[in-house]
């Protein structure tokens, strides 16, 4: 039986894209629960702060999932500077060093959460740039629920992945966020866990570029 209280589970990283999706879901009157995956990376504290700020504003229940064991497992096999970014923000990875991604780990946990709470939709703020080096992501999102269904017992809750931003660029997501009055200053993008966004890492550079290209004022405080 479907959960009559909630419509979707949102993977919320604390970043700009997923924050905009939270505001879009709210504008569409989708009853949402959010999941944040704490990987124990450098920016985790800033990301949690951002995720809690967004969900508190919107009245969305937030669950923080402890995933810190993944990082120690990966040490020694992945270059230290690439540990951590291999989460939902796959567009920033150097795939020559990390051809595989840990993204399915989070999707598996989100899937299990959706099924035990009987919520039939998992919402992901995957954007167009993230599909460039992984062009088969759409197929993955369509087929993965079917794979899960083959190992579930009869009567298990079914679900789908919702990816409404998958054909949108970050510039377009920023523009949508502005229309939805998303508090961009409450979001965290930087790959480092400093007091302010560093302004120099790949993630910060992409954030800056998106605001510039969309001609929307960037409220982010950067070190440089």
C-alpha cells in the first residue's frame, strides 16, 4: 500500500541543484521527505548545515544517513584528492582515475528507504552536465527499479526515479531557482569544508559560471 502522507523521497546534498529541486517539489505541492548521505568528507558539516537550512525553511522532514564507512574502504584505491567528490556530483570527477562511481550505493540505500516507507518516487537533481561522461544514466534510472523488483518478494512497494533536471544545464537550474526564490546563500557547493566557499575548486568555478551566464546575482561568499 502506498504511503498516503508522502509523494517522494528527495536526495538532498545541500548543494544548489538539489535545493532548487526541493523548492520545485514544494511549489508543485509534492509531499516530500529528504535524505542526506553523510560520507564523512571534508565539506560534510557545511553540506549538513545547508541541507537542514533548506528543509527547515520548507518544513520537509530530513533524515541524515550515516555512510562514513565508504571513505576508509576507498582509501588506497582512489587518489586522495578524489576521495569525497564521488557522490552525487559526478560531473566534477576525473574519470581517468575513477572510472567507477559510488553513486549506485546511495541510490540503493534511497531505494530501500523508499520501499520500507512505501513512498513510490525517488527524486534526484541530476543535471545535464552529469550525463556527458555517463551517457547511459537515463537507461540506468529506468532499469534499476526493474532489477530491484526482480529480487523483491511479491507485494513489495514499487518505485520510480524522478529526474526532471536531467536535460537542464546548471545555468537553467539557477534560473529556475531564482524564479522559485530559492535562497542560494543557504546552499553549499565547495569541495572543501572551510568557513566560506573557496572560489577556486571545480565545483565553485561551475557555480560562479552558472550565475554569471544566467545573469543572476550570486549571493555566495567566496574566499577569492
